[in-house]
């Protein structure tokens, strides 16, 4: 009986001792983490204070005084990669809230601290999250010298890395900023096309890509983007390459082409797109386009005045009101309109609309 009780007491004591050790271990780990976090926060605060002091000291960032302060910063962050990452993240956050010369100084500080090799290493060895953030940093700080290796990721399988790399390429690539689209294999989403267009609007120089290569691309999204670009910036020199688009069977591409012709208001392609006037999904687009590019092609549109479809009949009315009112009056005299057509005609003629 006694040996059995002794064993029970011993096991209980042993279990209690193990529990105490585990508890002390967890407390120790927690204290170490808190201490490390406190040191990290203190380091970040010190670096931030010194960086703000350099940016707003009143001294030119290229001055000897500023450069000495930047070199001191470099020494502090060169100890390990963790400090470099904290510093780079700080530069990124500041770049989002600053502008003008002060914002431009951030890129100079980044290069002066010799952080480009570190960022390049992350791009080729880091996780996809680190890669995407690094590309964003290089783009936001306008590190032009990073363009060459960032371009390697513009066709990346990871959508976030690819999107950031494409925007960075547009910002940093100068005359070659759209070169990556020449060989783009993945689809260029509508949202990404809008982002790139917005970036191009801020370019100091006009960027004209190789439209012939784009129009011959098997990537349909590239052709769509080419037509958007031409319509947005009026690149009339690209019109000679429209011949490649008129051979397409894609309804969406034909619609995009008609939209571009309509925005540019160019009458050079009326005969080509009139061949699509009886394609069900293109009829309305053809009439809309011819309304603004018409060069006496009234007879081809006349049959649409007999349509019972609201949009087709209405657009045909608008076409003749703009281009040949006499022919419209003649048609209205010789034809009896349905009740629905009369309502549409009244609406089109209403001066308040």
C-alpha cells in the first residue's frame, strides 16, 4: 500500500515540476519576445526621427551635412537584414504621404544606403509577398536603375507580383516602359489596363509602343489595350496597322475597334466596318460609329429605319438627323411607323433630351 502511495505522490510531484518548467519557459519566451519587440520599436523610432531630421533640416539632401547623416543611418541598418527591411518599409510609408522634392529625396537616401543589392536579392530569393512589396518600394521610390531586373517579373505566374512589376516597369522604364507587353503571355486585365493608362498620363514624354507587334499578338488583351491606348492618346500614326484588326473574327475586338474609330472620329475605315452592319452583335456599334464618321453612306443605314428594335431604330434616327435630315423626312412621309416607333421618334425630336 505504501509503495503505491509513494509512486502516486512521486508522479504528481513530477507532473507538477514539469508544469512549472513549462510555465517558466513560456514566460521566458514571452519576455524575450516583448524585449525584442521593444528594441525593434525603439530602433524604428530612432531611425524615423533621424530620417525626418534629414528630410526637414532645411539642408539640401545632396549637401555634405545631409550625406554624413545618411551614412550614419547606413551604418545603423547594415547590421542585419531585419533592420534593412524595417528601414525600407519606413521609406515606403513616407513616400505615400510626401510629394515634390522631399519625396524625391527618399530615393536618393535609399541608393546612398546601398539598399539596391539587398532588394535585388529579395526579388530572386524571397517569398512572393516579399517580392511584391520590394517591387512596390522600388516603384514608389522611382529607383530607375531597378528597371532591368524588375522587367523579369512582368510576366510572372503570380498575379500580384506580375501586376506590381508591370506598374513599376511603366514608372521606371522611360521609352522602354511598355516593352514588356510585346511578349506578354498572360491576360492583361481591364483593371490593370486602366492602371497602366493612368500611369502613362503622368509620363513627361509621349510613349508610342510597337503597335504592329501588339496587333499581331495572339494575346487578345494586348490588342484591346493597344486600341484603348490609341483612343486615349490619339496615336494616329498607328492607324496604318488597323488592317490587322479588320481580319479578326472576335466580336469583342471588333467592338473595341469601332469604339476607337468613334472616339477618334476618323472617316478612313467606313467601307471596312460597313461589312459588319448585318452582324447581329455589331449593328448598333456600326450605326453609332458611322454617325460620327459618315461620308455619305446613308443608303446602307436606311433599312435600319424599319427595325422594331428600340436601340437600332433610335440610333438610325439619330444618324439621319445628324447627317441627312432630308432623307429622314422623305422616309417618314413614305412609311407608316408603328406606335412604338412613333414614341421613339417623338423622344428623339424632344429638344429637352
